[in-house]
């Protein structure tokens, strides 16, 4: 029924091969050789379906109209015709073979991750992506960048609404990039339509995919596997740069990451003021924790614990620091120790201990976070 509707619809619009690519309902052609192959395969199969539809329905309507009873037609009387049965077994068989050959060729090419120039590990978690370059000393998280004000309709939604991140994945053009895709919690799926790459990110498994982007540009995608409350809030953004620009970018990033590590050490001797910690802490909390524990610290009963008046948050400081650093295994509470810097960690813990009327007066310094981290 669905196929019939598609065919009639396509006929109605008078699709020819030239106009099909302009039709927004059709799948995108993409920007890689593989996506081009996938598109061609899709069109080939689609046209085969159109021809079958035209022949079958043509014969059916011809029989119904030209051979109708009111014209005095007598039905033909033949049963168990071996000839007909052979024909209607052989023809579909040949059609299926004709479809399987190009489909298998494309699938094999998509799965061939050998001889990659570059490998990136992609890890999904609720609700963000983490990228780790194997051939370089660089890894980072990539979070949704669309401001809450647009999500809440307080501001106009911009063009890339829910399709923008703070740190996109950057890859070089003209190079084969292999992706190793996995997850820290539930099943996610890393999807960039224009690369024709869509692979599930399963906890405990590593799936492989690859791409080779021909033109520099910004390519956007989304998590394509329903993964919980903020599934719609973990987009994918990939920037493809010419190889020399990629090298420059990478050198800068590596240097920055090194400096950040050295800065961490300086932090250990630092004593921060309450005001500074609270301001930074609120920012970190809203960006990283509020999705679950809610901006007012009340959580969602039965799902995410409230932190307002929470025993751990108002009493046991070391346990509090520990749970934020190491998370709680097997729950949505992640180990933020590798995601958030020492200063931000000190700030967000201080914030939780003093916001929403918790007012413990406790100030947590980066040094104290570091000490718990070393245990
Ligand atoms: Cu997801």
C-alpha cells in the first residue's frame, strides 16, 4: 500500500531523474562518494519499483476496464498453468538478484574501514558526544550550544536551532577518517546524513564507520536513537577543513590542551572567593547538571534526586565531591571528573552546597577536589 502510494505520488509530480534531486522529500545526495553511491542505489531501486508498479497496475486496470462484464467479456478459464507459475517465480527472482548486486556492492564499500588515514573514537552519553583522536593528543566533549532562551521560546529560534554545538568534530578533507563508535550508558546513534553515516553507539561494543569528505564545509546531524529525555538535544556538528588548515588547527588544540593541564597544577595553590565560586558554579550547574537535577535543584522525583536539602549535599562533603567526580555506576549520574576542570568542579560543588537555601557556608577549593580525585 505504502509503495503504491509512493509511486502514484511520484507519477503525480512527474518525477524525472533531473527533478528528483530538487525534491525536498527525497533523500539528500550528500557530500561523499559513498553518499553518492547510496543515493544512486536508492534511485535505482525506486525506479525499479516504479516500473513494477506501472506494469502491475497497468495490467490490472486494463483488465478491469477493457475486459469488464458489461462489455460481455467471458473470464478466461485456466488453472494450474505451469507456464504461468514458472514465469511469475522467475521474473521476481531475477528482479531481486538485480537489486541485490548493486546493494551488496554499496554495503561492502560502506563497511570497509581499512587503510584509514585518521581514527576518531566517538562516545555517546546522556546527552552529549565525546571525540578522541587516536593519532593525536586530543579529546573533548561536544555539547549542545543552542541557548535555553530559544528552547523556551523567549527568543526567536535561529537557523541552526538544536543543530549547533560548542566544539564540533573537525576532520581533514580528502582523507579517510575511521570512526570507532561506542557509548557510556544507553544506545545512541551517530548520524550525519550528508556523509551517509549512521551507526549505533552501543555500551560495551565498538561499531566502525568511515567517511572521506571531498569539500570543506560544516555538516550537521543528530543522535538517531531515542536515548532518554534530552535525545533531541545532542546534535552532531562536523567541520571538514583542508588538510593544511586541519594540521594548524590540531597543533593549536594540542597546545591548548597541554596548557590547560599545566594551569590545573597552578590551581592547586589557589584560594577562591565564595562569590567567584558561586557565579561560576551556577553557570556550570545550569550547563551540565540542571537537565537532570533541574535548575531549582529539586530534581524529578523517582528519576533524578533533588539536591535541595539533600543529606549528602548539606552534610557529607567528601561523599558529595566523590559522587560528582566518580558518578554512580549503572545510573545516569556520570563520572564528571574527566569532563569538568578542577576549578569548575570546585565551583559547582560549592554552588550546590549553598544554592536553593542549602546555605551550608562551605567553600570547596580546587585543591580539595584534587585530593578526593587522588584517592
Ligand atoms: Cu542519544
